[in-house]
C-alpha cells in the first residue's frame, strides 16, 4: 500500500465513475464503481472485489439504493443511455430489469419516494423530449400526463416540497422551465429563460410557492435568482477572470444557503448578505467541478480535486481544510464509514486503475 491508505484495489482498467459508498448487505458499507470497459464492481469494506458485471454502456449520474420489495433489502438503481438497471446485492438483475428506454436518456434518472412508503417513482428525460415515469417494478406509471419539452433536458428532474405539495422542476437546453406536479401537469409557467454556464441550477424552496427560486450562474459569472413569479435578481459577488464552478448549498445547517465558487485556484464562499466568508487557496490548478457532502451533523463539506498533483481536498463549513487532507486521488471521491466503527473513510481513485480507501483523522 502506498500513501498511507487503508487498502488499495486495482480494477481491470481505468476508473470511469466516482466510487459510490453503498450500504452493504451485512453491517458494513461497500463500494460500487465502474471502469472504462463498462464493468461494474462491488468492493467490500476491506477492499476485496465481491462481484463484477459487464454492462453495455457507461452509468449516467449516481447509483441509488432503493428497497423495491419493501423487505429491508436494498438494490442498486441507475441508468445508462439506453437502459434503467436495478441490481440486487449479488449483482443480479431484478425481475423486469433492465428496462429498455423508448428513447435514449439525456440525463441521469431521479428517484422519489413521495410519501416515504417505498412506492418509488423513477423519472427520466429522453432524446424524444419526453419525461418517463416508472414504478420500482419497471412499469410505466399510468396517469402521468406530461407532454413534451421544447428542447432536450440534460440534468435530472429536481423535486421540492412547498405548502404540503410536491413540485418537480426541470430546465431544457433552450432555458425553458417546466414546473409540474406528480401527475405531470404543468403548475407554473415562467416566461423568463434560464441559461446557466454549465447547465447546472439549484431550486430553493420557499415557504410559499411564489417564494421558490431557481438559482444559477450565468455566463458572465453572476448569480441569477428567478422566482416562481418570474421576478429576476442579478447578483454580482466578485469579478472572476474566467467563469467559476458554482454551488448553492446550506453549509452551516441553518437553512440559509451560501454561494460557493470554485475557480482554478480558490474556493470562495459568500453568505446571503454578499459578504465573503472565506477564500481557500490551492497550490495547483483545480481541474474539475467541486463536490458537496452532507455530514451526519447536517453541515456541509466541499470536495476539491487536483489532477495535476493527484490530490483530493475536503473543506469544512468554516473554510478549514479537514485534517489529513490532501489524500491521494484526482477523480471525484466519496465519504463513508465503511467499517461502521465511527471513523469516516475517504474512497478515492486516480486516472489509473486504482481505488484507495483512507481513514480520516
């Protein structure tokens, strides 16, 4: 083992996806990852490959865990461009899966458990500009009446709860917003368009529907807030030499969101009063978008990767680099207590074949 890692596991070829920490069938956590030959692996908490399975395509987005049979056993849910997969703990296809999509997916799926009764709804946007709604048996949900979007939707459907009701939000490539209910009916129509720098946007739920906002970064590096009543607020917090990556998250667990910017050398955070809270400098150029982690105490952490130095950083809500960091790794990473021993582990990977597990101090 190098770099003080707990263990290091080599895949057959280079790592393709973020290594996802998932709940194991026993009392530990496991790691789910895909390589560039499209094989997926389940790796135990001590670094052993438990099973491997070849897929036709790359996974889009995250791997979700659901209890589709409501029996306490979870399965792995995800999509590729042409299929939705549901695998059991041993990597076998659950009955009716994989689901062949009627049109190729343009975004990762979303899964919602509206009433927390495990009656899951799986929503996915496709090239024919439709949103398909499936149940956990892989069947299309009757009564979902959404028509078509004007253009392709390339990010997952988002959900907010306002005044006791669920609203689903998506934005197409032309900047048109679709705000619908669980049945697919349009509830709010906005005239203003959303053109974000990277197709990324955040939905901030208000106490009432008119107070809800879509928040994103425009191509000038300014934050735009568009309310559900079509009122726009333009917020220029800093003059950036190039457009940064942007997150809009509650770092302090106080129900107040922060503006988080990652430039090629700095992580800069502003509060709602437009005051700079901190500016963390990195020794080398940052090459990829930041990651956000919600910790067990509710506070947030921001993950930063630098491929030039093969280093992974984690910054806490006060702007301090967490103890032990940087760790070895240059690709998106995951956090989890893989041995359930009260110590947080960092699961990283590099542009070669290796997955590393570290213990945070």
